C-alpha cells in the first residue's frame, strides 16, 4: 500500500471514524476541527445518552432512510451495527439494547463514546511535530495529528485531483486525499455551520436543498403555550392533510408544449403507532412528531391544510370512554369536574381542556350534561392542532438534503467529480428516523471513506 497524506475535515463521528480507519491502515492523517473539543454534537446525542445505533437487520435499517437508504448498502456491508458495537466493546465500553432495538452505552453518557474515540485517536497521535511523509510504502499504523480550532476554507484541486486544503489564515496544507465530514446545518453552535456545503459547491458539487429533518412542529392554537413541558405517554397521532396542491405536467395541444398545472391532491393521512408526545412553547415534539416532520414539511410546501388529531386514550373506544366518564361522574357527583378529571388527564391539561370546550371547571360532576361529556371525549380522543410550519432547521436533529448522491460513488464515498475527494456523514444527502440510524450512517460512511482514501492508488 502507498503512503498518502489524508486530511479529514470535521471531528464528528464520521470524521473521527474516517481518521481512525485510515490510520489503522497505515496512513498519516491530519484531522481538522473548528472546535477545541471532539464530537460536540455527538455529546448532545440521545439527550446526552447517545443512541449509538440500532440492532435492526440491514433491510429494515435501510428503510428508515426515507428512500435514500440504498445508497448506504455498501457502507453498511463494510461496517454495520454489530461492528460498531464491537468497536466500543473491545475498547472496554459495554452496550445495552433498549426498546425498539435502540443501542446505548451502558454508562448512559455520550461522553463515554467520545472518550473511546479520543483515546483511539490518541493512540496514533503525534502531537504537534507531525510531518507528513507522502510517498513511503507502509504497513504499520499511520499517524494522526488533530488540529483543533482550525477551520477548513477550501479544498484545492490541481488537474482534476485534490492537492490540499486551505485553512483559516489562508494557510495551505498539502494532501493526497481529503475527506469532508463537516456535518449538516442544524444545531450550528456545535460547529456544523454549513461550511462543508460551500466548499463542496465550489468544487462543482450539487447540494440538494437543505431542510429540517426530525424537527418539532409549530401549531396555530395559542393554548399550547400553557402546556409547554407536558409529556403525554401512550397517545396516538393522526396527521391529516386536506386540499394540498401539487403541480403535474400536462400537454397543452394549442401550444404544443408540456406545461405545468396545479391540481388538488386527495386527503393524505398518517396514523402513528402509540407513543409519546411533548408540548413545546409553540407546538409539539417527541418521537412520533419528529419521525413525520419531514413528510409534514413536504405537505406544507404543497399548501395543504394540515392538522394533527391527538388521541390521548387510544386504548379505549369512544363508547368505552363515555361509559368510564359516566361511571366516574356518578361516583363523584358532588365533586368539581376539574378534580375528577385528574384521574385521566395531567393537571395542566385539565385547565386547558375545560377552557377550550368552555365548561366551568367547578361544575359538579353530577350536573355534567351528555353534550358536555361528549365534548370532553372529543378533546380526549381527537384534540385538533393546526400545523402552521416545521421548526427552523437550526432546531432540527438532522439536516435533510446535502451533497447529491449522484455525485458520490457509494462503494468508496469518493466524489465522482474530483479525484481524491471523499464525503462522510450528514453532509451526504441521506438522513433517517430517530433510533440510532443517523449515527450509524455517520460512522459507516466515515469508516468506508477512511478505508477507501487509505487504499486507493
Ligand atoms: C440534539 C441532537 C441529538 C441527536 N441524537 C442522536 C442520537 O441519539 N442518535 C443518532 O443516531 N443521531 C442523533 N443525532 C444526529 C447525529 O448527531 C448526527 O447525524 C451526527 O452527529 C452527524 O455526524 P457527522 O460527523 O456527519 O457531523 P457532526 O457531528 O455535525 O460533525 C461535524 C464536525 O465538523 C466540524 N466542522 C464543520 N465544518 C468544518 C470546517 N470547515 N473545518 C473544520 N471543522 C469543521 C464541526 O465542528 C463538527 O464537529 C442527534 C442530533 C442532535 C442535534
């Protein structure tokens, strides 16, 4: 194998794994990171617990990538969920599989993941005195030099191939291979500011428009403000889109050309499984919402009338719930309605419920009329919230869009436009559902990019 100098831009999970793999294969690596620490976003992942991966089989895994999953097949074949778990287990960090096959470190802290990666990188680290040796044949481990607080500005290309990188201060760093692993644009305070997309675009790459993925939804109803922070467990959401417009091409015989005409789409619906909902300051979040936020975003673009119907009692039919309320109200005939409802609703939600349906909270249960009971049931089984928008991309957990898949070879992660340029992680136009899929994609594409850059002639 020939000795190359490889520059990896970005020390998130994708960049760190790329650097480790290339060094394992004997190459010298310079890892550039804007932040003074490694894996800043990784530290936030899984609410600080890091949902590292998922134990689903390959085909189920690929389905969680909204149609772009096939692109990752080769990367996953090279380095998949069990390989990733083993990587950490071999280095002393145990893994635990939780509900829905989600994998977390047994320590329940994401810093234990970054600690292992840091230690591994330090194994190859050569401090500050590193001088790349580009042409020697090698067989032992390579060296890694981490340059913190260093921002890559441009990848320099000569004769169609990578020649190096310019960094902050216009300094030029020569390299034979460059791996861009700069992340998306969400949570930009972690360092993923979108700089990588600008660099890729300057080299001629198409960037599929960036949108929010796994993001909260904003709703019209003001009363949600009073519910901020409330989590509802075991609920079901139905998302409904009515009257959206799409454009479809049609033949205009008079002009003899293909035109576009807007047409009304039929009602679209998503019925979620039972899960959790979280009220935010201006809308709703939680796994069920995050999962479908991308589709809702697409519906909103078509100008549909979109709303969510929340069933807070999916285990009971309308009739069963009516019978339950009737029984409770009879038993507590002299009690105020607000006190009896405590049995079935969180306290703050009772106030909102009675305000919305305009029933006196102090009304005695014995006096509640059938029509009022029906209104309560409608609230419990079909609370309607009109969706006005998806939260800003900055607040999204992942970025949809990115470097076009058509311009990256899935077997190597190498650019089809520039020789010696590779991509890894969220920069690529793939994104997935919650459950550990996004981190696995970052680690797998990083591994493949590192290996390909190390072994390419
Ligand atoms: C709050 C939150 C929780 C999440 N939880 C999970 C979870 O539990 N499980 C899961 O699978 N996914 C989770 N994700 C998604 C996951 O964190 C990302 O998909 C993953 O971090 C992407 O990895 P990456 O290496 O491609 O990019 P990043 O992790 O964004 O890393 C990119 C790095 O590149 C650096 N950089 C950028 N530009 C430059 C430049 N020009 N020069 C030098 N350095 C640069 C940045 O500073 C950054 O450190 C979560 C995301 C968020 C925001």
